[in-house]
């Protein structure tokens, strides 16, 4: 019981601390699943978090004020990939410095719509296997994909009609 109380104290401390510091920006991240593949896009160059365009991330972005997480994931995916998606489930939430990353498992409704919409931000979109070691995920994406891997694999193995 004391472990639960301690975890709650830590959680509440960090929630209050991050809100006071303005470090609580909500971001949505979509693991878009098509068969046994997930969608990867080249990362945008960012000196602060040390990413470059040889690394890959899952599509996503910041939640706008007053926007729901569900609306944000649909909007961001449409803006970045031109895909319409069905949200299957929320995989979880991970804190990353000043961001609160909300991870969702999604399926595209029509993969033929896929295209790079913002070439200034990403050079490439591609379907990859979670087991493909040649994909250079950013460290935070690699960590989250590993954490949510069992849930992603279960979704990949579930027929679309059964969801």
C-alpha cells in the first residue's frame, strides 16, 4: 500500500511542478498500423532534442488549446500524412521533459491517400516492421515503441473486423 501512496505523491508532485513551469504541453503520437507494419516518418531537425532527418518518428504533434486528444490525433495525422484514421485505443502516456506524450494505436481507412504533405518538415513516409533494426528511431520513439510493443503486436494480430 505504501508503494501506491509513494507513486501517487510522485505523480502529483511532477504534475504540479510541470504545470507551474509550463512544462505540460500535450502531444499526440500515432502508431499507425497496416497489417504487420507501422508508419514511420523522417524526424524534423531539432537541435534542442537532438533529432535529424536520418531518424524516424511516428506521426503526431501538439494539441491545440481546447482541442480533445482524439480530435488532435485525427487532425495531426491528416495534416502530416493525408490519411484518415480510426483510433483503435490509447496505448498510454509518457512524459518527455516539457511534453506529455499521448500514444495512440490507429489504422488508416485508405492507405492509398498516404503522401508527404509537409516536405519542409519530413522527407519520407514509409511502412516498417517493428523488428527492422535498420530503422533509426529517435531515442524517445524507440523507447515508447518498445514499451507499447506487446499492445501493438496484439493489434497487428487482430483482424480489422474484430476491433
